[in-house]
C-alpha cells in the first residue's frame, strides 16, 4: 500500500477535503501491539494496485503521534481505539472498526 503518513493536525482538514472527491482511510496503528500489526498486514496483503484509484490510505503511528490520534477521534466523532480503521466520505465517517473487525472487504464494501 502506498500510505500517506498522517503526522500533522493540519492534515485533518486536507483529509476532509480529499474525502469529497475520493474516500479516505485512516489506519491508526500501534507499533507496540501485535494485533495492530496483524490488522495492518491483512490490509496490505489484500490491497490491489487499482485500489489507489478508489481510496486514499493514511497511516497514523499513534505511539509517535498520540495527540494527533486523539484529535482525529474528536474531529470525526469516533472513540479512540487501537488499531482502528476509519473510512471518511464527504468529510464524515461512514465506517469505523477496530482490532480483528478491521478487514479489507468490510472497508472496500463501504466505498
């Protein structure tokens, strides 16, 4: 996957704008959690090159950017979880799941 790194609070407004043209996925990843690593790996294994034309994926390292992770939760109105997948369309969350509930098929079904 060609992840865009979410590292700055200003990117939240950019994501909201981008989501008006194409759905945006934010994957909140804990580098200290094996479940998070497994969820990330499952997404990456199922990702297809053509998905880049259908979805913009963002990667948020919530250990390095915990306050940004909290801001995402506030701005999009979802409780913080880790790992967590948040799908945004037209500036609003249309799908959110965590842990083993995160799946490529569930996400792609919502775009």
